[in-house]
């Protein structure tokens, strides 16, 4: 995985020591957008140990965005198999950025990095689900070539999501 840097921030692979901060980023952003409770990824058991969750087979690219030198995590995201989906379909998962990181190009860098690694693993499609009210995220996904689809794929358990996308990798 290549590193992306901008405005004193760097994208890097997750480490076990990042788990607490990554969980905080996920919970902070999900709460900001009213995505709390059943049906949202904030409730996924993996949130508290993303390092282990992304150390398994056919997972890759769970990265964090850190401000150089202070070891504070400002964003995260990665890919893994789509639960309940076809074997050649991955999911872009848990991609959340704190406000300090938004608009600096990290979303594009993270998506591009994840898609490149998904292709290397052998995935042919990448699925993601989000919320329509996460407007910047929806614009990013469309800009990156994801096509909006009419409903969810797989069995993620995220019934609170209302926007679904897929892209060939």
C-alpha cells in the first residue's frame, strides 16, 4: 500500500494500537449523521477491534488517517468480503472521516487504494452502502465511478442505510 500525504496527514495501515481511536472516529461520525442504533454499522461488533477484523482472509486495506507526529487518528476505511454476497464482491466498509480531514483528498486516495487492493485480491466488484444525508460521501462515490443501485446487496444487517452503490474493480 502506498502512502498518501496532504496537509500534515498521512494514510497508513491500521495497527492494533489504533483500535480505540478508530472506534471513536466511527462512533463520532455515525452520531454526527444520526446513524445510531440497530441497522447501522455503529453497532457492528468489529468496531472495537478493526485491526483483527481486517487481518482475516480476503480483507485488505483497512487504513487510518493520522496527523503526522501526534498519533491521533482522524479517519478510517477498508475493504472486506461482502457478507452474504458473491465471492467476487467486496465491500468498502467503515469509511469515516472527522471534519478536520474532510475536503483534503483523502476520500479519493482511500477509495483508489482500496479498489486497487481489491483487484489484486481477485474481487471483481465493490459494493458500498451509506446514507443519503452523507452528501459529501455520495458525491465522492459517484465521482469515483460507483453507480447507484436500487437496493442493498448481501446481508450486512445495515437496514438503516438508504443509498447503495457498486463498481467494477
